[in-house]
């Protein structure tokens, strides 16, 4: 009789873990980088590979870093929102092209539109790893002092922008005059 109870107990425990897991929201995974300085890096720009960018170039500005790739299906879902955001002029949007071929990334932006002030080439994904990226898209709000204030996992939605990202950006700008 005990042989029948053991599989049933194991099944019940596994079901409990499944039910708990289904209630979690992956976009709300806390990042250990929140409140810490942006990792130091210097990367070539997608459209001007002879020019580089580092986070110090944005000192004094509140900005968004959006991690994307031409092979990313979810990036395509979020892209129209990023295009509207860029047209609004509400913030500076920097792209981090993650583990992609430059020619495919450039062609993707040519085809779908380019919302970024500039895109950076992270071909090996090393900078993405420093940011704790484990999938694309991911978006980071960075304050005028180069401190990460928010991380969004997955595609941004209008609700994410309206309820979290844009109010945070307004608050960060008003806290010290960041552009």
C-alpha cells in the first residue's frame, strides 16, 4: 500500500510547484543591478562602427537602454511601441544589439524603422551578460548619474510605459535636472 502513496505524494508536490510557478510574473524578477552603476563598457556603433559609445557619454541624461536582436520575435512585437516612443521625443533611446550579425541588424532596422538614437554592437553578448540579460528584449532605465533604476524583462507594452517607465523618467528628470 505504501508504494501507491509515494508516487501520489511526489505528484502532489510537483503539481504544487507547477501551480506556484504559473502565478509568478517573469517581468517582475528583481535585478541585483537596480541601484547600481551601469557596467562599464565601450562598444562600436551599428551604423558607424568606427565610432564607439560608453555609458559616460550619457552622463547628465536619463536614458533607456533597450536590448534587441534581429532574430528576436518578441522584439518585433515591441518595436512599433519603440517607434512611437522615439517620435514623441520623450527620452533618449539607445539600442544594444545582442548576439547578432551587424548586417542583419542593420537590415532589420531598415525594414522596420530605427527608433534608436544609436545602436551598439554586442556581437558576443558580453555587455548583455554584464547587465544580467538572459533573453531579449530587455529594457533598462538609467538615471543621469549612470545608475540603473529599473529593468523590464520582455517586450514593453503601452501599459508598462504609462504606469512605470515614463513616470519614473519624469521623476528622475525632476530630481536633478537630468535631460
